[in-house]
C-alpha cells in the first residue's frame, strides 16, 4: 500500500511540475467535491445532490485552484529578496489575511448564493451583508495559523494543495456546525 501511495505522490509531483496550473485546478476541484459530498452526508442528505456537488467542484476548479496558483506566485514575487524567517512569514500572513481572505469569503458567499442555490442577487446581497462580518471574524480565528504553516513549511508548488486540503476539512467542520445549530434550533422550537 505504501508503494502505491509513493507512486501516486511521484505521479502527482510530475504533473505539478509539468502542468502546475491545471494540476492545482483539478486538485482544488476534486477536494472541493469530496468535502461537499462529506458535508452533504453529515447534514443528513439521503441522496447526494449531484448538481450542488458539481457546482462546488466547478468553483474549486475554475476559481480556487487558479486563484491560489497566481496568488502564491504573486506573493513570492512581492517578498522576493526578503530574508526567509518568521518576520517575512508574518508579513505574508498579514497581507493574505487582510486582502485575500475577505475577498475569497465574499466570492464564495456570492457564488454559493447565486450559482449553487440560484437565489436572486438581492437576497444574496442581503445574506452577505448580514453574515459576512461573522464569517470573516471566524475565518481570522483559524486561517492565519494555516497560512503561517503554509508559508513557513510548504514549498511554493504545494501551497495550493495544502490550502485546498485544509479548506476541505474546514468546509466539513462548517457543515457540522451548521447541522448542529439547525438540530439545536429545532429542539428548542
């Protein structure tokens, strides 16, 4: 089994080297789909909602993977020539958390509301207005640690894979949390 895993890892690294953007896009899409499948099962869905799963995969493939690819390349250029170390890592985390984190949360909320749920723009805008601050504050309690690990320990070519993997776990956690709050609300009703 470990030989199979080693061969798969080597094949992945070859694809990442030859086709970095495509590999990161596909990886992000697959991981997003896996996390949505798990999230749907956790939330009690009897039959997998294939449309939702495919739209979440599309988001990972068309947006999250490519965005992460270009963002990390840009960060590498911005901080090129700076000494590696905790101070540079801290600067990268701060830049990411003040720019990309809010942007990505906003983009996902808009995409999910408009495309996945198919709600009108006015409803989505109201939901974003109502929930964005809380979502962003929650994200800032968790993602700076992930970003720190990513910048401090991950090579550039693996940063999107690492972030996408953690994002998949994060999505499952958020769905668990939502399922518990729905169950709690219905018990209190």
